[in-house]
C-alpha cells in the first residue's frame, strides 16, 4: 500500500512540463506536447494512466518546442518547429497542437509551411497505454502487469488489456490516417505558405465507466467549455484596483472550477479534488479546508463535500484501511490495484484531523442559508464524528487526540504535515507516536464549539452546554501542557511519552484560528511567527530556520505553504493582529505574480533577501485546491466578511491594504440571493441584501464568543420561517 504513504516521494515531472486538469482527468506532458512513458507523464483518468505515450513526429523528427500556452485549465496550445535534417538553416515548418482534456484527449494538429515551395510531410502519432496505477507512475515502480493486444484499422488504433480478469481498452482515432500497431500516420503535402490540419482523439472504451468524450462541431462548445461556462455564471464577478491581485483571484476561480469532481454515486454533488497532478480525488482534510476557504465563491462545494464524506464515514474497525466508526476518510482512490491492496475497498482513513474538520465545516455551512433539513440531515454524522474523537481519537484518555498508524504501510504522520519526518524536536530528533498535534487539538476545540452552536440553534441546550464544557476543559489543558514558557511558543505536539515536541513550527498558527490559544499568550505566538526565523518574506515557514531539521527545500521542514499561511492569517485577524495579517497576505499575493497568478502547493523557504523571487519546490502540485483557494480566503478575511443567515446578520469591516485599491464584487452568493459589494476608500456598500439579513459594519463575533453568549444570541435569532424563505440546497 505504498501509494497511501507519503514516505515515498514523487519524482519531479520535469522542467517546463504542462499540466491540464478537468475533473478527475489530468494530463502531464513535455513542453512540445509529447508524453514520454519513462517519465511520470501521461493522460490519467480515475487514477489510471490511459495514455502513456503520445509522441508526434514529422518526417521522423521530434518537434522542437517553442512555447506552450495554457488557454484554460483543460486546454493548451503548443507551438514547435520541425528540425531540418541538415541542421543548418531555420526550419520553415511550424507545428501547432491544440489540446483539450476531458474523459479523454482531443488534439488538433496544424502544420504551417512558411516556405515558397510545397512540403512533403509524413506525420505520425505514436500512441500507447500501460494502464498503470497512478501510484506506480508517481513512484516509478511500473509493473507492466497488463496483458495487451493491439488492433489497427484505417483511422484507428485500439489497445486492449487484461489483468486478473479485468479488461480495459483505449481507442485512438484519426480520420484518414494509416494505422499500424504503433502509430497513426498521415502522408500529406503542405502547400507553400499554407497549412494542413487533422484531429486526433484518445479515449477509454470499456467497463461502462467512461463518458463519451465529445468532438463538437465547428463553433460548438465542448463539454468542458459548457461546464466552465456554467461555473463562471454562478460565481462572483470581481474587479479590484490592483490588477495583479485581480489576475490571481481570477486564476483561483478558474483552477477551483477545474478541480471540481462529481461524486460517482451522486452526480449532482460536486466536491473539490485535492490537486493535480497526483491528487485528483476526494481528500478528507484537503477537500474540507478548500471548500471552507471557497465558501464566498460557491457554498455548495462545501455542502457537496460534507455529504459525500458523510456517506463514506467509518462504520467498522479495519486495521488495513485504518477505518473506525465515525472517522472521516483521508482519501478515495478509484484504481483497481489500490482497491486490491485495501481488501477491495477504495478509501483510506489514515488521518487524524479530517474528523474534527468535518464538524467545523458543517458549522460554517450552517451559516450560509441552506435549508434546515439539509443541515439537520448531517447532524448525526457530526455527532458520530464527535464520538470518534472521544472513543478512538483519544485512545489513552488523556484528553488529547493523537494518532499512530495501524499497519506498516499506512502514513507514519497523519496530520497535514504527513511526510515521514514532518514532526520533530528542536534538535531535529523525530517524534515517536502516538503523537498529539497542537493544531489537531485546536480543530477539536473548534468542532466542540461549532457543534455547540448548532445545538443551541435547534434548542438542544443540554448538548450545547455539554460541548461548551468539553471545549473549556480542552482549552485549559492545552494551554497547560503545550505552552513552552521558556521559549514563548507552543509545542508542535506531545510525543508517546507525553513530552512536548519543542520545535518552533507553523502548526501553532492554526490554533489561533479556532481560539484555543489564551489571549495573553497570543502576542508571543505572533511575535514568533513573524520573526526572521519563521517569516521568509514570502510567507511563514513550516519550520523555523534555527531548528535542527530545517531545510528550505524540504516538503514540511522549512518550506512555505500558501494554505498554511492563509489559516495563520485568519487566526491573526481573529486575535486583532491586522498589520501582521496584511503582511502575510501581501507577501503571498506578490509571490503569485512570479507564477502567472497561480500559487503552487508550496515553495521553498529561502528568504526574500536571499532570492528575489520565490524558489519553486520541484514536485509541488499545481493547480492545487488549498493553494487555489488561498487568495480567495486571504481577501475575504481582509474584508472581514461573515454572514450568519440564521441570526439574520451579515458582518463586514474591511481592512484591505491601500495598495489593493477599490474592490467591486457582483453576483456574490448570499442565502437565496445574489449581492453586490463595493469597498472603496470612502466606505463600504452592499446592494441586493435579502430582506431577512441586516448589515453590520463591524467584525462578527467568533464561534467561541457566540457560544459563550449563546442565550443572548439565541434570543436574537430571526424566526426560522423568515430565514428560510424557500427550501434550497444551493444558496443563490
């Protein structure tokens, strides 16, 4: 089960590679558009590489790359030239490849002849599929276990494969091409100063799981275009004075749209995949956090994620998949080899934080105006999640949730820093499990408070009071056991001996968000987070530069993760540290400018003084859900924009830096309406607010404050028949 284990790192996909994403499909290729089976490249669908070779040759020559332009997350145009055989003069033949990815690949090849004489060309596309499992490709351990056969007919090449009684098929088509078992070939004459074009497709055909990959008529939008148009129509339209920030936010919208995938059992439910290239599937932690961060763009993503995770919530104890009753899964996989290694199952549950995050996400969703029945249907799942925290998460009864893998193939570390060396002491020594992470205790605190608030909302004051008391006990115990007074920060964890793991790490920043940190300790935490050892100039590092395990080019021990910083930024605002929150926001948004407006999963932790641009991390996912939603979350947090439809209130109190300029947003979802927001130097106005909502120019009380004053707030709630003007499972 090596695929579940982050100990096995992905090899670099190579410099200049182009990644296209659409739902659960993605394609990685060389800069000229070719796919090399020796590299971790290919066209992948539902965790299987359905195209391992896709190499274009003209007159026997590989096309020399000139440029590759990403037009949409799922479409790119490649340009190259055909090398002359004498290698002396410039080539007069230019090749364009317009590629679109969906449930297969559609490619238009155009050869332009800039010579005054016609050009005789032999154009061939070599295609193959090894049907390798995604993890085999990622980890360079391809077994080639499939028994394959090929069938060549005029205009098509079919690759059939069988393994363990399972069958797969890929069909490559090119109308008018001569076919051989290795390639489809055209013999053409490209006119002088003219051009020639042909279409090729490759799509799976077998098992009844593939949707048709459409080849639309000229002028007709493809399925991918229609899907994007529907997405654009439902999300906010944003204009901001700082054009670089506007480009970044629009890129985030596009990437988030491309990372949406359907629940196969409930196609109407849309969830967020974790990221390309290797995580185009449902992840518990990643999908929950990403959908929370994207709430102002499309609240239905969070609801779909919650419903899909609820359907797969743990019911039994299984050491192989690490499933336990009430536990929320870590990730879902569709490939057959992963399923076989999990005893025929498709889900792995080795995560310690997804379960409390599920409850927090439900608390967030409950504020956005979904129907009461929709929220109430998820409450039993939230209660089962809380039962897991008490009965399985806290195995030794010490009041803290900890983890230890249940088999030797699962993840060693099961928080968000899940690399094998992600949790260590100040001297670099690895912490030994069971491990209780500081941020997980913050998530549990947040889960108790969120569920307490929802209990008070339904009139269950006994449950609300019980959960509020649990949260208070946890907060007291946390501040006693995790605080390191001699260092002025919180331990990243407690190890198996209950010894504080004393590394200075970014994890404690997450604790600010949920309010578990005592107010008197917050200034010291913030001082440490913004110190030169932690803040690189581009963001807060995962580990301070004066720690024993620090390495600026490591995955979790000194790198900078945008989503990590976004959570810290939200926590800073919660405790009133506006200037520091603005500093982190601006640094990250400036970093995005160096990658065409797209923040990667992570970048290296070198200081801004050392390198004037963020240094890319070699195997970072891009686009990645956390990173895509980070700019949205940063700007929303600085708007201090918070609704609570059940209370009949919308709070807004912007602290956007002057350099961002004026902000104008239309088509923003709010309850069952769409609103317009204008933030300028002279003030803030909102138009189109539903009648049942009252605008408050100020900051919203945080969940803990609401719970602590629950009776007062309960009395202030608008009646249910007024807050729910009509039943809807999709606000706006």
